[in-house]
């Protein structure tokens, strides 16, 4: 069952069968560019997705029309449509500014929440991670969807969990109190939903203070003055080894649930959440072997936590770039390999999938594929794309692990998915000159001509440590690369200290040294 999907989560959710998923834990986009789940900020698909999410435009109006159409045959969508019409009045039919952005966001989230409700099993639940910008709006939408028949004494809404995301001192804010919490909305599909109380161990301080007695067998206990004493006149022994600990409430503020800047768990992903936070949700609301879904899976915290706890999982994300750190994370943490231990949809694992991805002519898919290609070289994708431009830029870091000395060299890359031409190669060479690039890598899917190779000869070489390397190089992506990503080091000639390590394992996929490769 374990699967990763690349694409629009609404389309993917609508293809899933009813009542298939036991638990959903997800962290959808917040109304802040820096807070959005962006792995690399220059992903056109991801940027467009975020802009569309918060802009009342034709796409938002189409989404509302789709909701109204679905309401004719679905009680869930009927309840959603009624709710959003109420919000139209609350937001005064706004089409711009903050109110317009919220209308667009609710038109975006509404049908996705409706589909999440549909795919949940009767014993399933959902944890929806959000911030103060939208949590109160989303709660009303979820109330409408989860209790679409307005049942009395329903048990669909369970908790509004407050998570303290920062520990220690806060930065001063001039006009408001510092924000240090997020909201997690916990809903159940029915009153029979799976739930296991979560406990924290009894503190050493409490043990020393209360558990002051030891019986003849060496067991530690405390005496209770509760109801047993009132009925019998005798105190009851409460043994320490029989106590599960203190039950967790809806305030999740204890240490260990934050992801500090120095944490080894960090992957360099802007909105990454701590694994312990999602492990708590999964432990509380699912059993081993259950299916856990995250429709906004970002860098894969939910799927990492699910696999750790022996659950099956499904992850969905809009950008192909987000799936790459997930794939590496699953390999590093759990030794999992794609196509063997889990399946990937929409992410190229062979040339057939590459051509299928590009066949539809979707500009966003082309840009995300270009971004994926240049990141294979350790370069950061750029906004400057198209003929005569470049799709990737970066500084290769020349460093000796023993002495840690570093120097930088500028590398450019461009991706061509159609048949390359000599004119395109010459234009790329001009861009190299204009940007003072020591090396340029022209990436193609098709073979190059003799004239292009001659152009590479004309560009000369780059000298490093007394050895010469071609300034202009070509990399044709083919099945040989997918079968053995390490082959890139023979296809692209770089100094030994620049070697690309596509299968390098690391707790942090972009640590301080590797970040030099991402600076444009």
C-alpha cells in the first residue's frame, strides 16, 4: 500500500475508493509565502499552487462552481456549499485583499476536506494542522462536513489541540504578542473512531514527592485518600509500576515536541514539523497496519512517523521537488527503496515515466521536471528559464574534508526536453560568458549533434589542480541513469572534490556544507 503521489491532491483523492484510509494527519498551506511547504522556492508548480490557493480568481470561482455542482448528488458537498455561501455573507462577497484570499482558500480547502472525509473509514479520524490565520474558518467548514446532518450530541469534533512550536525565549514583537503556537483540529468519522489515550511518564519530582512507600516485595507505592478511604476507612495503595503516567490533554507544550534549529532531524525544509508530534497523533488514533494518509506531505514527516510505527502510508504533494527529500529520507531512516518497498506515481523513475510526465504539455510539469533535473547535479533551480536562459545555477564547493578549506566555482545548467539545436547550445554558451560561469551543463533527453560537440570543443577547458575539465558538457538523461544514479559522475566530468553524490545518506539532506551547492 505504501505510495507517494506527485500531483494535485484533489484529483488524486477523488480517484481513491470510499472508506479506505484509517487516519489523516496533514499540514496544509498557511497564508504566508515563507510558511508554505516549499522545498525549493523556485518551483513554478509550487509557487503557482500557493498563489492560486490565496487568490480569488477564475480558478477559485471554478472551484466554487464545482462544489455547487457536486452538491446535487452529495450530502457532503451540499453541506459544504451551504457553509461557503454563509461565508460569502460573512466575508461580504470579497474578491480581493485578506477577505478575498480567505474565500479563495476555503474554496481550495473545502472540496479537499470533503474528499478526506469520504476516504476515511467509519473508525477513522483526522488531525488538521493550521495556524491562527485560518483555524477558526476551517473549524466551521469541518463542522459542516463532519456533521452534515446536524445530529444531536455528535462526537465528530474531538479537540482543538494547541501545539507550542517554539521553546525558550521569543523574539520581541512591536505590535502584538509573539506567536508561539499552532492549532491542530482533531475530528473523528464517528463515535466509534479509534482512540488510545496518550500518557507522559510520571516525573522524578512527583515520584520523590508522592511515592514514598515500599512494600515487602520492593514495590514503590503511594497512599490514596480518595473514595476507597471514604467507604472503608482504609487508604488504598497505588503502585508506581501500575500507573501509565499523566494523561495528555489538548495543550501539547512539553519539551521534545519542538524542532529546534540545532536538531539533527532537520532536513532544510522551511515548514518541517517534528516527527514526535506526528507520532503522537498516529499512536493515539490508529493501530499497527492501518493506512495513514497525508495529502500535503511536504518533506514526509507524517510518512516517516507512520513507517516508524508500523503503519501503511500514502503521501501526496504538488511538486516533484518535495518527493526527492522524502525518497532520501525513507532510504536513510528505514532503508526503503522505490519500486521495491513502495510505489511512486508522477515521479520519474525511468524514461517511460519521464516522457509520460512531459507528454501532456503542462508548463508547470516542464518547469518542475527541469528543476528536478538540475537538482540531480546539486544545483539550485532558477527563475530564469527558456531558450537562451538557464534552468539551474549554483556554486560547486571545493573543500577538503581534512582541512575544510573552501573555494567556489560557478556552474550553470539548462534543460531541454525536446530535440536540442545548435542555436540553443550557442545561446547557452553566451549565457555562460555573461555569468562568468566556469562550467555549463546542457541537459537533454535526446542525443546531441556533432556540431554541438564541436561547440563544446570551442568553449575550451577549465583547469583545477593542474587538470583540465570541459567548460561545456552534455548530460543526456536515459534509463542507464535511473538504474544507477552514480553513473552521473562518469557522464559529467568534474574534479574529484566536486563529485555528485546522488545516493549519499545523511540525517540532514542539506547540511551547512551542502548548502554551498544551493547558492546562486
